[in-house]
C-alpha cells in the first residue's frame, strides 16, 4: 500500500505544512489513512495527523470527512460532546502523490485496545456505563443537532481521551512506528534482520506496557481481567469518513459487518437508528469481551443469512412485516417471513446468555438486557433515540467497590443532562 495512490511513508521527524507539524510516532491506521502523533510548533501542542492515501477516491473521501468534521467542529460546544475536533487540514505532496491531511485533536487508545488490554474478559459494568454514556452524548449531538448518521460505529472508532503526555513516553514513542506499520516494511522490500530483531524486542516490550497509554497500572493475573479501578473513562467518537446526513445518504451498504443493522442487510432504507443498533453491539462487547454477532458463511447459506439467523436466535422472530420489507428480503425470507435456508433456530435470550456464558448475576443480566434490548428492536422506528437512551436508569446506577448499588449517585465526572 506504500505505492502511488496509497499511503504516504512517514519517518519520525518528518515535517508537514511548511514545517508547522513534526511527526513523532504512528498512532494507528485504517483502510484509508495512517495517523501520526505530531508536534504543532505553532501552538506547542500535540495533535493527531491523519494522512490520507492519495488516489482520487481517497482524496474524495477525505474531502467528505473534512466537510462533516468542519460542520461539527465549528460548534463552540463540541468539546463537551464526545466527538473528535478537526483543527485544520492541508495538502501534502509526497512520492506517492498528493495526500490530504487532517489535523485532529490527539486522543488515546481505542475501545478495541481497551477490550484487548482487559484480555477479552469484559469490563466492570461501571466502566461500561461511563463509556456508554459518552458515546450516547456524541450520538445525540450528531443525530439531533446535525442530522448526521455516523454509519461506522465500532470499538475501533471510539477513542479514549489520552491521559499521558506524549513527550514523556519515550518507550512507546520509539516502538510504535515499528509495531503499527500497516504492511511491514515501508520500503516495500525485504525486512532486514536488524528490523526483525527490533520488532521482536519491540513486541516483548510492548506486551509489558501495552495499554499503559490509556490505562494506568493494573494487576497482572493472566487468568482474570485487569484491574481497571481508578481509570477515568472518557471517550470520543472518531472516523467520519463514512458519515452521512439523514437526508443526504451516499451508500446502500453501510457499517462494519458485525455492527450492521438488519434493515441494512435487507436494504430496507436506514436512518439514525442504525447507529443505535451498532451502539448496542458495542455495549455488549464492552460488558462481555465478545462481539455480539459474528456471522459466517455456511453450507448452503450466506453470511447475511447467518447474520439474520443469529439475530433471531437472540431476539426472537423478526416481525413478518419487517422481514419482507427490503429490496433484498426475497433472497433470505419466504413469504411467511421465515428464513429460506436456515430452518431450525435455537432461541437463546440475552439475559440467559449473560448468566450462562458470561456468569452475570441474575440482576445484572436482567438490568443490562433492559438497557440493550430495546436498541436491538427489529423495527428501526421503535429503537430509542440517543436522547431517550441517555435517560435510562441503567446509566444512572453506580456500584461501589463492595458491589452494593447506589441509585442516583452521579457519574464521577460526567454530568447527566436532565431533561435535555
Ligand atoms: P480510517 O478512516 O483510515 O479508518 P481513522 O480515522 O479510523 O482512519 O483512524 C485510524 C486509526 O488511527 C484509529 O483507529 C486510531 O487508532 C488512530 N487515530 C485516529 N484519530 C486519532 C486521534 N485523533 N488521536 C489518536 N489516534 C487517532
Ligand atoms: Mg477507522
């Protein structure tokens, strides 16, 4: 991918925008871009530099993302709203072409890394509540104040607010560019022995410190999840490359597979409520460490059909009216609203799944299900809005260390917005 039209190869110390930004280390990458920590010499602050691939379709996508981000970043209120801030943008000419670069506020690790860091055990429910609250504030803001649908909500696209000073993390600064390079050697050639050795050493060191970026300390018992006490969990929604306006949509097929809503599979049209479906999938994943739906192609059925079957095994039968309403409905359903090729479904309701597989207490399972299930309504219009969801009692409940529940104690540093 480091070729004409692809990623721009960056080295530590590279300068951008006439020397204003200096690359420090790679923060991450996606299908469209690499993202670098950069020092902004004009403000003496750290920023995230998202450097897009240079081919025409990526330039187009970046212009679109800038368009969306600019429309929300003009808002004085944006910081409190759990959505990433666009600071600036510019073009950068490199050997692989012209790259659009977005200057974004610097954030921490993604929720995906947080889940991995916790060894896929599921986070304590209080942490899940805090994160859910933040994501909902972001969604409510996007949906209600800007009419924007994110359309690609997933743990990778929600970033924690960084708690470290990048200048004071030399180990990570040194290692990350080696570890997080998208496709191995940026020169596209044979990886040298020295580089292999460096990588091995880097992996060992990072295994020791991984997660430290966003998460301070933690116990080291490999059999259990880590101790996440004392971590102030706040986060922001990022990656607006696929976002659209409810009244100005671009794609029929949206969302990453596991977080995709049923109406998208059926091509029955969509609106804000697709984000609410993805949000419910994220809440489950945070609480259990597992993805809610992981459909697979099988003998005689497609990934889409398996996906619909998994949904119905968890949520019950899809109402016939909904099942037959999409342009693709006939591919999957007969006229009675039954799947054509997967005939026997094993119903396993959410609260039972939480108790039996994830060892939730009966009451935790019950309450968490009450929060999540309405968001997974097959009828999109029946799903609660982000605004409505913010009022849910489950979010307002805090448990203290001994597990005794206190209703109505504030979210440590996140104020609920009553009546808003
Ligand atoms: P793409 O559109 O290519 O998927 P993203 O916007 O999702 O790009 O960014 C790719 C990755 O870069 C993210 O998953 C994250 O790890 C990192 N990243 C993106 N934005 C920031 C930011 N503002 N601060 C820190 N890291 C970021
Ligand atoms: Mg992304």
